[in-house]
């Protein structure tokens, strides 16, 4: 378990600070604080990498309500940030067909980003809309037409946004635009991997100061 040695560093750091704070020099206290901050970042990094690696382990496909996924993942994101000023507007709930834990994790990271990068002085407003599509796909191997259902999920937030020149950069693993924030650059990379696991498509539009729109297209159950 990669988390165990990091957890011990944090425990001993807290113990030293609480037991010996009066005997530590000002410089030692600052150095100890830096160690604790670095240990917390390392904990988040290993946790994120474990999520990224283990995301393929969820092998059971099932039907799941979109609204149920959204509510569960939003609750976790609000608890993680201790922030409750989030308005979620869901225009329509549909049944998705996929890996439940992966889909919940995907939406968690979208909510996490919306809260983490919220604009100062503004509540977070998130709108989720859905468009169900039926496409006629010609299969040369079978020499016939095959109909395929897709669900296009549009996730729009009121975050601070970013310049579109970085739209490909932000979905790369361990890449982040703002080095000051608490994030480690896992979120959107993990979202992309989960979408890929579902043979879906991901696109991101964003504007600095206006928010971000994430469009996820996932296949439904196929029929002839």
C-alpha cells in the first residue's frame, strides 16, 4: 500500500508538532510545515495514480440512472471541499449503460474541478443536459446497416475557465495549469480514460472568466 508510509510521515509530523512545539525553533516549525504539505501532496498524488491504474478493474456493465450518479458524486465533491454552495440543474435524467463506479468517479472529478476552480464571490452553478442520438452506422464486415444509440451529456459549470489553447494539455496525466492550486493534474486525465473505456468521445470548451463545458458522448445498448 503506497499510502501507508505517507500516512506514517503525517502521523509522526503531527506528533512532533504537538509534543515538541515549544522546543522547536521557528525555522524547524516552518520546515516541519513544509514536510507536512509535501506529504499531503504525495498522498493525493498516489491516491490519484491508484485510481487511474485501477479504473480498468471495474468489469461489470450495468444500467444506472444518470441523476443517481450525479447526486452521489456531487455529495462526495462537496464533502471533500467542505463547500455546499452548489446549484445543480439537471434537465433530464436517463439510464446509462456502463461501468457504474467509473462513471461515478468521472462525474466526481468534473464536480471537483467546478468547485476547486470556482470564481471568487460566486456560487457554483452546474447545468447538465442530455441529448439521445440514434446513428446509422454502416458495417462493411457484415454488409448491412447497424443502428447505435448514443447519449451526449453536456456538463457546464461557472468555474474560472481557461484559454482554449490548453484544451489538449489539461486532459494529459499530471498536467495542471495553475501550480498554486491543490490539484495534482489527475482529474481530467482520469475523465478521458473512463470515457475511452466506454468507447465514448470527450470534448472540452472553456473561456477564461466564463466557465467550462465538457461534452461526453457515450454509447448505449446497440440494436439492429
